[in-house]
C-alpha cells in the first residue's frame, strides 16, 4: 500500500514521459524527459496500479478462465517480451472472451487481447503483430502520456481512468463505469493515442516481431484486413480501430518497413490453430453455426486443418454433453498424435465432465508424467482429485502451480473447495475472499474474511493474516468510495 499523495505525485510526474526504474534503457529511444530527479512511478506503484486495473477488468469484462488458453497467450507474449526493448519488464498477457475486435495495454504491463481479434487473425504472426504493437505502447509509456490529472486520484479511479483510455470510452459497460469514476474524481483526460504514438508502436513493435522470428509482413496484412472489415461495421466500428486508427498512410508505412526484411515462410504453430478452435467453441453463441464451420473445414483444406476441425468437433460434442462422441474423437486424435498435449488433455477433460472421475484421474496423471511443465493439466488434475475425495493431494498440486496460473481466479476457487473438504472453514473462507477480491468484488471478500474470523479453531497466525487482509480490503473499499 502506498499513500494517496504518493500516487498523486507519481501521476503528476507521469504527465512527463517516464520509464520504469531498474530497466535496461540502452536500446530505448528516450522521449523528451520532463524530470530527471528520478521521481518516477516506481515499479511497486505501477505494479499495484496494474493489479487494480486487472481486478477492475474482471468486474467489467469476461476474462478468460481456461488455463490452456492462458498458457498459450502468455507463451506468445513472453517470446515477444524477451525480444522487446525492456525484456525484464513483468508483462501479463490475457484473453478477454468478447467478440469485439480489440487489444489493449494497461498499466503494469497488463496486455489484453479479445477473443474476437484472435479469431479474426489468419496467421499466428498476425496475432503476434498486434501483441508486439501493444507491448510497444507499454515500453514507450504511451498510456501515461494520455492522462492529465487535475487533482489527486485514488488508485481505483486511476485504474478506471486508464481502463477507459486503454479500452476506449465507446465500450458500453466500460465506458459508463469509467466515466462515472472520472466525473466523480473531477479528472480531465483525453484519449491521446495520437498518430505519432501509433507510428511509434508500429515501428518498435515490428522490431520486436521480427526479433522474435514472426513475420514482419503480417503487421500490414492484418491492418489491411482490419481496415477492410471496418467498412462493414458502419457506426459499430471495432474498438481497436477507435483507439488505433488504421489509415492508408499507416498501412503503407508499415508495408514499406516490412518489405525491408528478407522474405521467408513462417508456419503457424499447431497450438495457434487449436487455441483458436477452442476459443471459437467457448465464445460461441450459436452451436449449430460453429458445428457447420468445423464440418466445412473437415471436408477441405490440408490434413492439419482437417485435424484441427476434428478437434473443434470434439469440443462442440463436449460442450453439448455428447460424451461418447467427444470420447471417440479425442481417442482417435490422441492415439494418432500422442505427442500433441491438447488431444490428451481434451480426452481427460471428457472423462472429468462425464463424471468418470477415476478414468479422468488416471489420464491426467499420465499426461503430467509426459508433459511435466503443462500447468493447465495440473489445474484440471487438482479438480479431478477433489472430485475423488483426495483434497490433500489436490492442495499440494495447487500450491505448486506457477504464479501466472495462480493468477486465474479458478485457482483460489479450487483452493477454497480444498479447505472446505478438509473441514478447515477459516482457510476456505479466506481463499474465497481472495477469489472475490481478484474478480473485483471487494464487499463479498470482506464478508468472507468476517466469516473466516468467526470460524472455530483459528490459530494466532491465521488470525493475524485475516486481520491484515480485512484492513487491506476495507481500505480498498474506502478508496473506491472516495473516488
Ligand atoms: Zn496502438
């Protein structure tokens, strides 16, 4: 926690382009610095702001909860971040399960990509080009240059303001909530995604893209597709185009720059295709349409495209609770491609959802042996352990997950169940509180902490933790109420 005055100071300094401390800056083209006294937004302050921003998004948008999709987007993001001009910066990539075409960069390196945009891409490099562009907005500090604060801001208001800027104010729910926060805070702000920022993000992003061995030509190609598609939208122009206007000169500049790179082929990873198939099923509003889509692909295309379509058909069957159909499809895929983790995972998932818990347990166990680094499988393994009454083992598996996976709200939800099954009510309420807090529901989090404090057999250590969390949550609520 840091004081309101600190964030106000940080914010006023953020009016001047600033760079995070303890970051390699030799490769960065330094913007005009307004202040050289070192009083920049510290890493810790930016981290807190980023977490607040991410929490705020959970209460406004449908953030992906599927660990396999999360692993995929973070992997692409990490590959790009490593080759960006601030490789040590802690980026967090995530998918927003919304059909609008959008991608955005928030404070603290939180970069979101909408499922609608992922489905609109036709090559993995196109997705990477959008992400590289957003990474550049972060490394070039564009977000902070767009904020003008007239008075002190609380962190929740700042987070809401930055969300409005990052996402654009046209987004229906987001616009309302953010505008209310901004009016209440008497803050003037402007959407300052200027042409200069866009060009800079394209230029820096393309260096990152090419340095990460993605196709530089995919950037202008995707911009062209965006521009063409925008003609069909009329007034409902995609959000991404509002915040990132694609002009003819921007496309030709990007095209010209891309052409300076030697031409070569950049094949998509199968993970890209399979992730898209999964997203298509998870975000579908018309199952028959999705089924038709995969059916068409089954009858045409390369053998790889047909395999992906089979996987899609299996996921549709699973979503429709046609377990024997799903089982048959995934059995066949897993047998033919035993080294492709997604097929085995889908087969285990089928057993889990069909409530064949022992079979599911067995399949997950084998998969973990074969793919020891796949976090998504461990998360589902924990789920099947819980279903078979093995809460102790589930607890061990959950606590050993990596921090990025533990960021998914499903983690604290499962942990709350684990402690519930172990008859440790206080711990169960505690993790449920964390679950509510991480999804932007602070009053519910406070209630859960109070329930935890009333539980029997409270150790002094746990009581101290609960008191600390209670005052933290209560302060957050006060801050949010103050605006
Ligand atoms: Zn942009």
